[in-house]
């Protein structure tokens, strides 16, 4: 994409371009939300039912079989799993978004970044819906509902910036290399086990703890786990590291996307 002077538009110009296509953005988000459950009887309720069913299975496995001493395990698990679902589904969906909308980009001039952005927004909508059964479970099991929950919008915003950056980079790479999606699926499986979602970080041997600490999702998910499970504000240390990871992901993802974008039409 070039401007009238034949130069690549700046990030600010691209942001204004996305704002000018806000009607398209709204339609893309609406399409993502409706198509996902188009042939489903329960529809949007799967957004809430899916984590509940998995929570029941893991609660039996980890609290009964492995006997992890985690109070309110269901709340502990969901406080991070909802963020993981948002991260995994959104980044995976973003890699397909450019291919799905390749015909549209060839017919009409639209900002290419809008497709990854719409995927993130629809993922945020699903994340918000998933909080409904989480709060209901907290009330049922007697987990505290504290004022720290008011920090959740900030937690989700920082996570969304990180996810958007990753989505930009991965979606651009997937246009050029078809194997990226398959490789990313395998990487996600390994990353899930390197993230303390369904196990407490305290069980990790000290000699391997450094490896877990290198995972940015550990800090990003702690921003939600602290107010939800611990009933307190996340530490300044976790907030600073999470914000830094989000900024780095955005810078790297935007740079990769802008460098690869001129060749999209040849590969779509």
C-alpha cells in the first residue's frame, strides 16, 4: 500500500485509514461472532459452556488424581484459561483472516491490518462473555469478589495489545509460508504446558523455573489471576513486564506486517 507520493503510509496514517473503515470493521467483527456458531444449537452459550466443561474434567484430574493443593481450583484454572483461549484462538484465527479476505482486498482498497484487528475485537467479545460463568462459579464456591476485579479491563487491554502484535506478525508470515499455521499449532501445545494455567507454578523445580519465567504469558495471565483468584491487585513488577511485552509484541508485529504487506497480493 502506497500513498499519493508513492511512499509507504505511516503507522498513524494506517490507523486513520482503519478508523475511516469503521463500518467494515464492525461488519467483520459481527461476521466473526455469528459464523463461529452459525450451525450450533447453543450458539454463543458455547463461549461459556466450553471452559466450564473443561474445568470439570481438569478439576477431577488435577484435584483428585494428582491432588494439587489448590484452593478453589476451578477459579484458579479459569482465571488463566480464559486468557489462554483468547490468545490461542485469536492468533490462530488471525493467520487465516488474510487468506479468507484475499478476494476482498483485491477488489477494494481496504487497510490490510483491519482483518487482524477485527479478529482481536471479536476475541475480546468472547472473553467478556466467558467472564459471566466465571463470576457465577466464584459466587457459588464462595471465592471472594473483591474491588480488585475492577482492574480486569486494564488486564484484558494489555493482553489484547500483546495478542494483536502477535496476530499481525503471524498473519503476515502465514501468507508467505503455508506451514506456519501447522507449526504454530504444535508450538501452542508446548506453550500451554510451559504456562502455569492448570498447575501451580510452585511445583516447578527451581532449576527449570527460569524457563517458565521467560514466557511472557506467565505475567500477562497473572494480571487477571491476581484480581480474580487472589482478590488483590497484580504487582507492579507483573504490570510493568506485561506492558513491556505488549509494546514489544506490537512493535515487532507491526514491523513484520508492514515489511511483508507489499507482497500479499502475489501470495493470496
